């Protein structure tokens, strides 16, 4: 097993491989592993560090800067601004996400097949691909012993109101419900690519360069032949070593913001001018309830299921317990008021509303950094207000003392009658607080260079030898947690990638 870090690099490092893969998350790890198992010489390039399972702990002051880009606090500009988080470590976002393994709805895959003119993206054709991915990450329902009281409370509330509640299928093997998904699973039960795919690749001879930022593509005679990057000193975060990787093909799998950021440096995507466009992000908001009794939401898996009653309206609801530091940052109070509320942490039920995108934003380059722009529409706003009312109603039905709302001008509902104030006070889209971790769609796959960035093999129309294998490929939003869909698309790219003679 070969994993190199900054301390291993000379002043100028040059490596060679058949395939260089930038990124080790749900896209990069899968495409690289599939290629390594097919006998290809694969070299991963990862900006973050390698952190084994034994190093994970629940302390945010350590975990956020180690595992997340910008310590998990980057902003999508728009109305309202939307904070987002990206994993930056070996394993990428799969190390710090909830591990949900929902397949995309059949109508989404049917739409993709129709938009691309390719029936092999349809539900029947994709089923064996999803089967393969799910087998490798042990996708299955949670054992009842790992389900926490917050999940059970939400399920009981949904049943009482006649709403459809579905238990999650998650990438996990013998999960004990430690509820540390967001800071790295300390038991290795969550099947991130760190513990599922990457060991397979490394056992087949793949190598991994960690703490290397890919700054440019290496292009010769109109073909991508490698990656030009810099080693990053983990103490100073400064780039102080030149790292070059020469390869017959390069797969960019940096996520739907960092992938177009890298490609735009070379003014690619010219045939359609769609590179960086069609940015989708599944915005979501929070609803926090305080109960008269302890719930201990930190005991049990972070999300046991989802309310899918309103899925056809593009609204999903779920519980999502977070550490005290994250919860404290989400409440709209300061000083003694915040302290008194946080003393009730054991009695908190933390829940959220996800709304499927109805339009797209964009990603561009600005002053050497990616600039993501996205604003919710009035239609999105109305669905958020509806989802917040639904969840707040459920909490009051289940006996909550009060509900903390995600509005800058309306913080607390003390009973169900207070919810009527939502419609009166929430006229502006700027007063709702949103967040996201599901970025998609900026390098759309298609069969026509006039309306897509990459072809059906994932290769850029205007740069042979350069492939994309992450959520950037999605023609539209998937409406569910995208991890399994990313992995399935990366599997297709690996199967279709062709090397020059």
C-alpha cells in the first residue's frame, strides 16, 4: 500500500501512471478502484490528508480543519447566501457525510435517459450498476439497536399524522449508532471510500499522493497528459513543493464546485458554454424542537429515516442530530439565552427540510477561487415554508415545548397557533437560513456537445484524455442523497474510459 504525504516529497516531484485520478471521494475512489481492478496503473491525487479510522474523534476544533475544506464554512452567494461543506481528506465527502444510500427515483433516471438520448441511463439499465455499488459499500437498513430516540420520535409523529416514513438504507457494516458520522466514523462501520473502495485499489497496486493540490491540467498538443500541482505543508497550508503527474488519462473528481473551478482555468467547455452552469445544490433548512423530556439525540445513528410523504412536491424531511458545537452555531441566540437553551441539549430534536432544486445557479473563477452563485426561487421559498410548518406541526403533535425556526425575523414558535405567523412574516427569501452539502451538475453529461460538457463516457468534448467522474455529471438534480448515484456514474466512467495506444 503506497500513500505518500508532504513529508515524502522532494522539491520537484514527478510521477507517472496510466490514469491519474484527482479526488478520492464518492467519484474518484470508485473510478480509480474499478480501473485498478481492471489492471490499470492508477495514481490518486488528493488535496487533503490521510486520516485512518483510529484518528477520528467527535471534537469539532480538531475535525473541522482536518477533514473539511475551509473548516466546513464556505458560502454560496445568492438570496439567501447558503453555507456549504466539502470534505477534504482521503475519502472525501464520504468520510464526513451520513452515508445514506438512496437510489435516484425512477423518474429521474428516465428523465436522464430522455435528455441524453441514451437508454443505458434508464432504471433497468442502471440497476446492475447500483447493485454493484451497494454490494461494495454494504448498503442496508440500520439494525434497530442503532436507532436513536429522535429517529423513533419522528417516525411516530409521521405515522400519527398519516405521513409516509421510510427507514434509511445506509453504507454501513455493523453500525453501533455512535452518531459521529459527520466527524469520521471511529469504528469503521460507515463504509466511506476510505474503508470500502480505496483499500481494494491500493491492494491492486494503486498509489495515492496526499496533501497535493491540483492547480492545472498538463496539456500537450490538445490532449490532457497529466496534472500539475503543489504539495501543501499541513502545518502552514502553504504550497511549497512542485508535484507533476504524467498519465495517459486524467479523471477529475473534485466535486461540483472544485471540478469546474479547475477546468475553467483552461477555458474549456467551449462547444456548449455550459461548464460551470447548471449548478444544483439541494438546499435545506433546520427545525429544532425542545421537548419536556430528554431525547438524547446523540445516542443512535444521526439519521434513521426520512419523511417521504411530500417527495412528489420535492420536499424531504428527516432528523439529523449534530454535535453540541454545531447545534450552538445554529440557534439564533447569544449570551445567557443561548447558554440556557444549550443546557437543554439532551431534550433537543434536530430535524431538517430538503427542497429539490427548481432552477440552477453557476460556478465561476474569481480572484483565484471558486465563486458559486445560487438563489432560491419564490416557488422554492414557498416549499421551504411549507416544510417548516409540517415539521413544526409534527413536533407540537408529539409534545414539544417550543420549536426554534430558521428565520432571522421569527425565531420561536411556542405552540401550533404561532405557526400562522410564518406566512405573515416570511415575505422575503432573505430571512430564511439555509445550508447544503449536495452540490451537483456543473459538467453536465450528454450526447450532444452543443448542450453538455462531457460525452457519455465522461470525457470532455474539447479535451481528449480528460474525464469527469463526480456529481458534476448529473444532467438534473436527483432529489435524494446523491452518494450512490455518484458512485454509479463513476462506475460507468471507469467502464467506458479508453486509453490511447
